[in-house]
């Protein structure tokens, strides 16, 4: 792997480091436990690595691969999606975090509400225990979780901003941006660097992240695979 930047294979760097306790697999492949998230990864694209990655997929439960290099097929799995993305890293000063006073920490007791909000708004892969991947914060309005933002992959020295979403009933109030700024500042305060991923063709999201201080680091490749049940 000589000199490979951990951000080039962020899931592998996370699953063999900070998130090892959330991982399944051994040898040349790891994945997040299915109840935590959907990412599967390996350190390279050698045939034995790809076979090990494929072996961690369950029937009718898609797995995602995200890396800088093109993603080869995983043997025995059907390709459900291939889509280019970008990886963005904070550059410059931290954004202001003068968000609403009602920002609260979210935890295990909020897992159901977090999953409901993510299922409704689709901010990216999100499972029942995704909140275990890092710190999440939110805003409640009228007794409901109105918006949230948090942390996902955690390569050495870096933390991914993810799960940013707002319930349709509460959009247009800047909650997503304020919560994102709150999370970014907390990551920076720990001496780590925030990063994130966005679809390459999502110019609106990229422009918003640029306002928060992010700059594109590199292109990324995302592929989704699924094991079809035997008939």
C-alpha cells in the first residue's frame, strides 16, 4: 500500500482503526456490522481481497464501496449502482457555530427517531445503530426531531461529517447548516480534520459545503453491490 493516503480508502482505514469494534470480517476485508452501516472495504484490489469483500455481503442487503480508485466488480455480486463522487476536506477557518440554542446531543434513546428522519430524508446510508459511529447532534421542534448532523467514518486524524438532514416540515430555517457547523467545530477542537463525500453532480450540495469551508480534495468512486438469493 506504500504511501496510500487513508482518505483514499476511508472505510478500510476506519474499520481497521477507530471503528474496529464496529467491524465484521478478517484478513483482507472488513465491513461495518449490518445494523451499523453498509460499507465494505479492503486495502487493495487484489483478487483475494475482492473475494473476501464479496463474502461479507448478505442476500438482499446491498453493500457500498467508496474509494479513490475505480471500484472493480465483486465476484458473485450484482452491481446496483456506480456513481462518481467527490471528497471534500475542511480548508481554512472553522465556520461559525452560532446555531439555535436548542442543539442537543443525540444518543441511544434517540436511535429510532434518528432512523425515522434518515429514512424520510435519505442523507446517505443510515442504519439503526449508525449513531454509534460518532457524535450526533440535533434540534427538536414540537416534540419531534427536526434536524440532525453527525459523524461517520473515522480514518486516522480525520472525521467524516454525515447524516445531515432536516425534516420537510422544518426546512428553510438553516438548521442543517448550523448543525453542520457545530459538528465541524467540535471535530476541529479535538485536533482532527473534518471531511465528507458528495455526489459529483450535486452542485448545490457542493456549493453549500464550500460555504462551510470545505474544498474538493479528489474524485471518489462509489459502487453498490448486492448478493442475489439463490433460486
